[in-house]
C-alpha cells in the first residue's frame, strides 16, 4: 500500500470523528487555526483535508462563517 498524504489522514480522522458523533450534523467544525494546531500541520494541509470532506459530501462551507457537518454525511 502506498504511503498516504497527511491531508488524507486528517480527512479520514475528521470523518471518523463526525461518524461517532463528536461533530453532529449541523455543527461547525473547528476553525482552520484550531485544526492546524490540533494536527500540527500548515493551513494548506487543512485546506486539502476540508476539500476532501466537501467533495465526499460530508461537510459544506459557508463563506465567512465556517465549515459545517451536513445533515446526511456522505450523501450528496
């Protein structure tokens, strides 16, 4: 199995945290600054992880407001 990029690992971790209810549907995810500190990575890494979650239909972004867990994670 090829090595995984850190942003893929972070996206998987956030998705699992959403699935177990740490971030329930409708809740706002921590800010980019909080996530960079939590995962000890740069902002572009968090941006890529957020992009994966958005493409998977797990989250939605409201400009200037934040990133929120969709009501039906995984369903677009």
